[in-house]
C-alpha cells in the first residue's frame, strides 16, 4: 500500500499545464472509447455468452 501511495503522489500534476495535459489525455481516451463502443460491446457480449455456455475453462 505504501508503494502504491508513493507512486500516486509522483503521478499527481504539479502545475496547471500538467493538469491540462491530463485533461487532454482523458478527453482523447473518452473519444477513442466512444468511437470503439460497438467493438467493446461486442467483446463484452461474446464474453458473456462464453460464460453462459461454460466455455471459460
């Protein structure tokens, strides 16, 4: 837990510019995720079907 907290502290933005960069990265991630929503949903549906048919072993 201490190692995790130390890493978290290192990753926190130290300036307004750092915050803007993180916001831009997040916006880019959301845009990509939205663009791939159908593919993501397809993978989730396929995985659920495999589990229902006991193909997870």
